[in-house]
């Protein structure tokens, strides 16, 4: 089982590495940056400016698409700008083995509701977004096959310990959902391989 974790604008952090350590199999982190983010830079506005200046949304989608082709993951967990990048990359990549993606608060997805990632996707939105109304976005996304959209009761960033909106209860709850999904996918893969051998 190969799991691809697509970071938000904070990139490689100790907190994200700790999240990834929960998962079995091969786990790869994709970040907008090539190195870990220094502790003195871990402020949201500073990180957003760095993200836009270094790579931007289009560049991040291209980087994730490259990882889809080269790493060939079965499962994707993605956050914020990384979730939108993964959504776009999945839609741009015709041949892939991704079975499932879980996307947390992909705000920029509002610009890409006509895309179809062609795999099962669960999207967890925050209770509200500061810059736009999520209701019409959810309505538009619900027309896409194999897509499950959930509006949580938490704020954007609830899964990131470095965000002012981090929520420990939400983090623990959704981490368990991500782990259970990986276990389910592994069982499906194992059963498929057994039936192919018979």
C-alpha cells in the first residue's frame, strides 16, 4: 500500500511527519518546498506568501501530478492547497492506481468544480470559509460521481497543529478515519490479490 500525503502551505513540518508516522506501508510526503520549513517561518501569512512566490497553485498541481506518475500511490491524504493540487492532478492524470483520496478543506477547489478526479474522494470542508460561501461549492461538487462531501463543524486548518484553527479532538477523530480508510483499502487489495491467485 502506497500512501501519498500532500501538505498544505506549511510543507514538511515535524507535525506532518508525526501524522504520517501513523500509517503503514510506503508513505511519501509531497510539499510545495524541497526542504523542511524552518521553525521561524511557521506563520500562516508568511507561509502563504512563500507558497505563492515559490510555486503557486498551478506549480503545486504539476508537482503532485509528477508524484502520481512516479510514486503511483493507492491512497492520498491532502490538506488545503495540497488538497486542491491533488484534486487537479488526479483530474489531469488519466492512468493512475489511486483508489481513494481524503481531502481536508480544499478552498481553491471552488475554481475547479467541473473537474473529475475519477476515483473515490471524501472532502471534509470547514464549517465556513473566510473568503467565499462554501454552500454553492458543495452543491456543485455533489454532482460528481464517487464523491462524498462533508461540512465539518471545525475551522479551516483544524488538522494542522501549526494553524490557529487547530482542534485536537477533530485531529484525533479524522486521523482515525484516515487510518481506517487505509486499512479498508489494504483489505480490498489483499482480497483482490488472493482471488487473482485462485
